[in-house]
């Protein structure tokens, strides 16, 4: 796990999200994260379970342990 404090502001986000949420997604994208865990169902809810720009969006309460285990 790595904590990213901010996204690269030069990277454009063409995903339909409020301006305040775009840096969250873009920080995950620019860090090449596999997953973005969020409790923001209002803005990210329609993306739960989907991969957006290479990052799978999951609810914070989802159990990701099975997804991160090596085969």
C-alpha cells in the first residue's frame, strides 16, 4: 500500500466526476494503483466494481484480500 498525497496536475481527467473528486482518481491512475477504495457512493458509486483508466473502483467496505493474493 502506498499513500499518494496529490495527483500530477498536468494529467487531464476526462471521467465525469466533480472537480473535487478528479484528483483522487487521477492520483490512483498516475501511481499505477490497481484499486481505489472509497466510501463516496454519491460520486463514485456508479463506478463500483468497474475499472476506470486502469484502476478498479471499490467500496471501502469491500474485502479486497481475495483480489490481492498471489495464485
